[in-house]
């Protein structure tokens, strides 16, 4: 007769003690723990654990949701909140990151500040079936493109590195979004970062470089200077190098595209507004065919 399998020492602990320990991990670890044994499953699925993974302002979030939530447990509520839902009268969408419980948002195009956004000859508002929001902004034709969005840092999860993304599409007739590249910035309190991005692939690399020189984004590389060292050898001084290439846009799995606008660290949520901007105001040339759904703010994970 085989020897009965003995429980490990931790299996003999009260369920509440195991649940307390799991509650200090992460939603991902809790799901993994539930596969260890029936004791762990009961502890990992308990309200004690999932209450800790829910945001501290869960009640406020639920009250701002466009539609009410029905749930049977704290675990059930957590995973329902992981699916995007509208808040603030449909002006924003929100969801929780499944692995960490961190809060994510998308600010709708209507909530963004778009220069000339209410002038039909420059921008128009249309509906698309695959958008989270009732309206998206379509660029008709402008030579000055400026889009800004903001969110209060206290709405975000503390001690989390976030990244902001422009969520967009390009119409078949889009033009002028390859060169010059666009400027993106993220400002939190006194901290600010700026980067160059490109929504549309360059059609002609040679002509693109000429445009960068023309628009003052890059000076022509001068011939390298040659200096003589003390020992008589010649040292070649490298001329001015090209700046880092603009961040390209990436395709999402839902038919939309995204481009990273910058990242920031949310310490305690006490830095006031996070201001995100996307501009192209230096080229002076016309551009069209950009369709903006919004700006997304979600945790940034290092690879």
C-alpha cells in the first residue's frame, strides 16, 4: 500500500494566513497560486486577496462608469474591470492591467485639445464602428497640427512607470505625415521629456533627408576636420551626426495603430496634471488623413 502524500508545512497553515500572503503578491501570482492545491485555490480566490488588488478608489470608478457592473465576488469584479469600459459620460475609457492591477486609460479625441478641431475645413468628427468612443477626429487638411491631452496623476496607480500613446489610423488618402517628423512630449510637474515620432513611413529617404535640412531639423554634415596629433599622426574628427531616428508607429491587433509619445514615473500621484502633446508646427506644409481615436496611458514594462 503506497504511502499517503503528506502536505507541505505551508499547507497546514490556516487559509486566512495563506490568503494574507498571496494578497501581498500580484494578480498574476494569485492566479498561479490557485493551481498549487485546493487549499491554495480557496485562499487565492478569496475576497481578502482580490480586495487588495482592486484600486483604492474602486467605488468612485464604479460610480463614474457609463454602465453598471454586476459581479459575484471581488475576483469577478477585478476581471470585469480588466475589460475596457467608458467613464465620465463616455469621454474616457478605463481598464485594469490583468497582471498587475495597474489602472490604464484612454482619453477620447473629444477630450483632447486639438487646434482648429472645431473648424470643419480643417478637422471633422466622424463615427467608426471599431472605435471605443462615439466620435473620432479626422484630419481634413492643416499646416499646423497640435494635439494635447491631460490627466490627473492621482488617477493613476502610484509607483508605476507609465507610457503615453497616440491611437490612430491613416486614411487611404493621407499625406504629409511622414516628413518632417512630429514632436511628442510628456510633462509631469517640473519634469518633461521630448521625442520625435513618425506616423507614416518615409516615401523617399533621400528626399526626406533634404526636407529635414530644409525645415531646420538637421544641418548638412560638414566634411570631417583633420587635426595633427603631437606624435605626427592625423586624427579625423567626425562631423555632425544625424539625430536618433524618430519613433515609428506600430500596428495594434484591432486595426488601429499606436505611436509612443513618451513615458513618466508616477511616484505618489501628487504631481498634478500629466500633460501629453503631439505637434508638427515647424514644417509649414499641409497634411491630411490622420484619424485620431485618443491618447492611451498604460504601464510601461521593461523588456
